[in-house]
């Protein structure tokens, strides 16, 4: 389905990264995974062992990361910005400005720089896809999580603007916006084991269950594939009807 496409996934050890790496590799892609924790060679080796069929990249800055992948593979067909940052709970009158700065840096500025570094190669090859894995939070809003929702909303807005900018170059830009998906980044095992917390959480979800990471990963695979060449500028919530 993905026919040897070179796909770069950021924050590969977090959010929906591990499952997406497996699914995309299973569909025939050459998956390159990046994560800050890969600065430890043992961490890289352990990740590759757990997710066969993928390789890793080591650069720490977005521009250097794009250059590293291009040097190794000659192209980047699909960029998946699987950005993750803690959803810090704080009323607006108690929030720390530094926390907002960190959220915007992780969820907006860093992926924006990476997209800017990857796009020239996509323009040269006449095709490309950018997928931002954001959140459904800014679609509906989350009281006391305004910093997180604001940063995620900026990512969704980035997709809208870049899709218009890049459509004429045959580069599609979309966002997958999950919420209530099983993953240890936002729903750690101790939370899933808390019956009271789970009961309250499930009461907010029309589907009455958490989503599976595979459900997100297969959606990513569709947007990354040649079957999806005429869809751009969309923010697709995957949240069981919550948004």
C-alpha cells in the first residue's frame, strides 16, 4: 500500500508513534523514526528491536534532521509530526508563562521548522505529504487546559494555511486530531487501572470506550498513501464522537 515510501515520524517513542511505525512498515514503507531519547544508542537499539523494519535518525535540530534523512534515503515522501507534550492542568490565572512557551515550542515552533526544512525536497520531487498528529482538544475546548488546547489549535491552524500554500506543488497537508486514544503518553497504565477515573472518563465519550492506537495508525496510513492525493487542509478528529 505504501510501496517503499520514505516516511519520517517524530517523537516515535511517544503518543501514537510506536504503533504507527509498526503499521506503516507493515504496509511496505521505509519508516525513519526520530525521538530525543534516541541520543542514547541503547535506546535506539531497543526501539529497533521492538519495531523491526524501521530505522532511526539522530539529529537534534529540525533542519539537521531533514538533512540526515535526505542524505540516507535521498527523499522524504511523508512527514508525520507526531508531536507530544504534557497536557498541563492550570487555570488561566495560575498558569506559568514559561509553560506556555514550552508547549508552543514543542507543538508549534519545532514542527514548523521541520516542515520548512522538508518541503524543498518535496517540491523538487513534485510530491509529498505532511501529517500533523495534533488533538481534538481545541475543536471542543478543555477547561483548565487552555495552554495545551491553544498550542494544539495552532498546529491545526498551521495545517489549514500550509495546505493552501503547498497544494499547487502536489503536497498534501492534513492533521489527525485524536483524543481518548490508549497510549502511555496521555493515558498511562496507572490511570487506566483507576476504575473511578475510567468511569468518569468513559461517561464523556459517546462511543463509551477508548480508541485503539491502531485505529489512528491505519488512518495515518491512508493519508500517507497514494489513495489520498486530493484531500488536503483537513483536521480529522478521532475521538469516539467527543469532537
